[in-house]
């Protein structure tokens, strides 16, 4: 019997969600970076810098970035591990992986980055391979979050760190009201005007509201076997960074 999943505010089969999410990122890939800058007023760049600093990676480390999109976090992490380290940039969307690969090549960073199409829930890497596994603004798009967390833990070496950067729950009721008004009124309109796709950006907004808030996600990460799970709220909780360790 097919399991059900949320696609924004709709309930669909897991297979249908996989197809629909793939269509969203096929559609938005071309304007992805421009829309990120417009929607966050450029703040996403600072959020990713903050997250990269919490990854705890050093020269020579091996890193897997899951649902890497156009590669902003990969670029930051590749700089931290240096030429003696290695970053695997992975995404399930061919369109996003192609865009990310092009950006990394343009930046001259392909020397220590590999590009792999990979499903977050079934990562095709050996156990205990990476010093850090990261996922930025991608966890809410997977079908089964616990399965993805378990898969990411499996490929981490003992002592390695999980880094999750994701939209979350504003800590202030007033901020939450303002954020909701902005998200549902402005972002789909921007999507229509800039990317020619209102529906995909409506889904992306709705998917944030369906994603587990800070403490619920912390509990899920701990349930997957991670320890010392820390949460950092950014922009008043609109965004959160979760860090967990594998021992």
C-alpha cells in the first residue's frame, strides 16, 4: 500500500511527491540563484556562511553536500577543506546538479569537487566515508526525513558531523505573522514575475510550513542516532542550523 506524503498543502502518494518535486526544481533551476537573492534580500548568503563555519571541517576533510542545489554551500566548504580535501556535490535533480557543476567550474573549483546524482534517502556511498555531511534548504523536500537522516549518519565516519540548514519557525508570534504575509503574498508573485512560475514558489513556501520546527527536528536528528545536537536560530528563527555528531 502506497504511503502518503505532503507536497506543500496537498497530500499525495510518495511516488507522486518525488515526481512533483523533480518538476519544481527542473522549472526553477534557471532562475534559482536570482530568486534566492530576491526572496531573502541576499541574507541566504550570510546564513550559508554561518552554517559553513559550524561544519567543523578542516584542511584535508571529506565532505558530502546533499541536495546541493547550485552549490553555494559546496563552494564555502571546498574552500575550508582545501586542495587536500574533497567535497562531493550531490543532488537528485539533474537540472540543479548541472547548474551547480557549471557554477563550480566557472569558479575554478572543480579540482576538489565531484558531482554525483544521489537520493538523500539512499546515499550510494560506503559506510563511514565522510567527515561532514551537509544539507542546506533541501531536507524539507525529501519524502521520508528519518530515512534521509539515517542514510546521512551511515556515511559519516565516527566523530563526523551532520549539518542541516533549513527554514524553520519564527520565535516571535509577531514575526511569524509578518513572515507569513510576506511568504504567501510576495514570494509567489516574485516567482511569477521573475521565473515565470508562481506554482513552484507557492509549493516552496507551503513546504516550509510543513517542515518540522526546531525542537521537533532536533528530536528527529537525535532519534536517528546523532548526539550533542545543537540548534542555532538565525533571523529570529526563520532559519535554523542543526548540528549533530556521530560517535
